[in-house]
C-alpha cells in the first residue's frame, strides 16, 4: 500500500520521527507527547500532530501517542524492512564513512556492495565489504540490488548514475556535489552536507559575526 | 535584520534554492521559472512560489524570477557571507570528507580548525588544516570561532558539545548518530546521513522488494 496523499515534506520528516521514537522506546517510554517529541527533534508540535494525522495517528489527550503504534505506521509507510541491500559507488573518505556508519541499520539498510575505480582500492575490504571494480556495476541487476549511494566526484556522477540505472537501480542517494539526471522512473535524492550548515548562521545572533 | 516570520521549513529549503540558483546563473541564465527550479531540486513549484513570497520574491508572468535578486535575498536572510570560520571536531572518515568537501565554499564557510583525540592524528595536516588536540577546544573563544561541526562517535558527542558551548560556540552541526543537549542560546542541527536514504524506498515501486 502506498499512502499517496502524504506530502513529500511529511515523508522527509518521518525518518526523523522514527529515529526519535526509537530513542524514547529505548528509554522505556510507551507513550509520547507531541511536545516532548518536538523538543527532541527541533520541530513545532503542531507540525508533528499534523504530520501524524496523515496516517491516522491521533494522540489521546493527557496520554499522548503510543510509540509502538507510531513506529509500526512509519515502518509501513516508508517500507522500512530489514535486509534492504544497498550498493555504494565511491570508496573515498565519504564512502568509507558510510561503510562505517552504524545508523543505516536502524532503517534496515545494509551496504552489501562497494565500487571504486582506484586499482589500489579494488579487491580490498572496507568494513567487511570487498571493493569491486566500478566497471562491474552491471552485476547489480543479477544481484537484485535496487538502491545505491553515489559518493564520487562531481565529474563522474552522471556517468555512474547512467550505469546504475542501466543495471536496474531505482533509487539513488546522491552525495556528489552535482545534480544528476535520470529517467522519471528512478528517484534521486541529492544531499549536500554543506546545506545544513548553511542554515546555522540564521539561528545564531547577528552580533556574533563582524560585518565587513 | 532577522526575518522572524519565515517558517523553519522554508529556511531549510533556502540553501537548496541557493545552490540551484547558482547553478542556473553559471549556465548563463538571468531569469528562472518556479517550474524549472522545481524540476531541478525536486520540489513542487507552488511550494517554491510560497517560500519566495516570504521575502517579497514575486516572479513576473512569462519572465520568471530574477536570479541575481533571489540570490541576494537568500544571502541576506541566511547571512551567507565569505570567511565564516568553522571548527571541526573529529577527523575520522566523515571529518576528513568534510575537510575535503568543496561544497562549503559556496556558502562562504571555511573549516579553519580541526580537533581529534588520536595522538597519531594530532599535529598532522589534513587538507591544509593542522589537527589539534581536542583538549584545546577552549582556544576557540580567543579565535572567535562560533560555529562547529561534530563528527565524533556517539559516546563522545555530548562531552564535545559541552566544551564547544563553554568555548563560546553558538551553532553546532552534529553528525554524530546521537542527540545532544545544549543551552537554549545555542542552535544544534543534528544530521543523520541514513535519514535521507530512509525516504528512498517510499518512492521506489513496491514490486521491487520481495516481501518476506
């Protein structure tokens, strides 16, 4: 089932809620108020209540939302399930950081294949994943890997994206500092690690920075 | 000047627009339609028009928005200016990727200090930045560095945050897979590189994944 009427911006916040709800569940909580959740994730509580209402999440006054139920709903909507196989292209610093990152597991993702074009890296293991030659991206089709992370320099990104699409990849997380174009049947999310930093000065009192 | 009534979610999208507008400007465009912009950044054009209306950005029918004017406004709101000094704490894979990342420059940021607790790293240069002992975080006050990136393991994040706050840091971009708490005068943006990946399966046709 797809919940087609959920706005993309709500979808974007669901992983944020998911992670926070897991955190509260680990602390032993069964119920959570929208205001406690708001405080942890840095969003407004009305926004959270509105987002939850899209999938029939209605809290009980004085009790709040049942954490287990919310987690179940978000899992269903985002199709979070264990054993989702991901391919990584580009085993530089950023790619290596991803292979070592413990956070993917929360959402059921596992990076099971890694590719690079550097002969010194090909054949070596990074965090238990053997680095393969990027020329062999085509093997993803046979291995039924449909999601990929691109962490290559700008110049190489479009070429890698084309090869991934040809190999049957249908979802791409693009960490290269470039836009890539793909057929409309493929979803690309482009991430720029500088963008989040770019918001910070807005929230920091103006007196801190000398005008020039 | 602060534009206090601009919603946080709009602020979050401004760096996305900023980068896309620079891209169009580099291609030689002077005007841009909300629909072209929408296509590049993957948002709805009505959302973009609404966001722009918060700061008096009104396009001309048949012509679109003037790119230079939009860039100027966004720069003003986000306080994007050259020479914004940033400290990085944690020079592991992710931290090293940040030191090498060309994208910070677009927003006027420069990582001018890097800290780690590993004696093997202290004193070495990574991308022209000398790695300092994390015990010396207090020097940030004297150096007037007010923004920092945390890229340390979960267990160390809160301790690092406390020291940064004591050293006068007022804005933190937290890449550790943990929540941190700071006084209300300090702004923290916590980023989880897995969260963006978590949205992908939602957009990928269900048939692709075998149910189990």
